[in-house]
């Protein structure tokens, strides 16, 4: 497998996102543990075990991210998730609706909404 294909496959399977999310959450948990463990007079070895477990969980999380994908139907193996029908892309254009927008009292905004309705 070429390195370009490998890295594009990592991106497609969301391994990068999982790695970044795991690192951020692990860092926050370690920071909280470094404050709370001494407060509750936990033995010194508990922090070492917590760091080791957190470090051991990182490759496990990456393997799970590679093998599985979270879909609306639940957790699926990546090969089966590729076969699922894709949802159509939602229209992410601006919605100008004078009934719920806070600018609805502005006459210029209402005129802009009416102009947008005419275009559709």
C-alpha cells in the first residue's frame, strides 16, 4: 500500500479525529487526576497506573477507529458501512425566515427575505 493511499484511508476512516479526541480527553483526565488523587490521598502508584492505562488505551482506540464506523444504524464494521446508502447532502445555505429570526422587525431584513423567496 502506498503511503498516500494509507494516509487517505486513515482520513476516510476518521482515525485522525479519534486520535486527536483521545489525546485531548486523556490530557484533561490526567490533569484532573493529578489534582484530585492527592486531594483524596490516593496512593502514589494510582497515578502511575492511571497514566499507563491511558497510554495503553490509545492504540486500542485507533484500532477500533480503523475497524469500525459509527453510522445512524449503530457501530458497523468499516467494510459493511461502506456499502450502506449515503444520505444526500443537506443544503447548508443561509436560511432567512422572518418568523424565527431576531431581525424580523427590521424592514430591510424582511425585504431581503422576500427577495430570497422570489429567487426560489
